[in-house]
C-alpha cells in the first residue's frame, strides 16, 4: 500500500524559509519520479516541483523557480522541499505526489504571514 506522509509545515514570516519532508512507504521509492503540489482553498491544485527517480533532474514552474528546491534521499525514502524567500502567496496546503501510483499524502499547511 502506497503511503506518503508530509511534515514540516507551519507559520513563517515573509522572506523566511521552511523545509518540508515527505516519508514514502509501500513502493520502490528509488524507482519513481516524484512531485510536490500545493493547493489554496477554492483553487485547483498547483504543481510546483518535479524530481526524477535518481534526483538528477528537477523542474519547477516560474512561480517558485529560484526559491524552492526539491530533493530526495532514496536511502531514507524521503522527499524534501526547501522553500526560501517565502511570500504570502505561497500560503497553501502542500502535498507530495507519486504520479505513477496517482497517490497523495494528507498535506501539510504552510502559512506565510507577518
């Protein structure tokens, strides 16, 4: 059974940083690409980062490129998202995603506010 559990969300001031983690289990984590998404209530879920199975290739949309960094530790079956220079518009629930299995975690809330 595929399971994804996000952690690391919280309240941070504009300009601050936060690091999210996603613990994966139930599948061969090192064999599959992963994504991070985020969602604001009333809006569609937004894709924000992709990483290939070995961590050698990453892709970001313009909205977060240069501020967010996706990474993975295949030995620990962990996906991470380092978020720097956070803005109020980054406030959302953040989800990790295993696209091959169409599987999602429960999400972790990130709030950027002074």
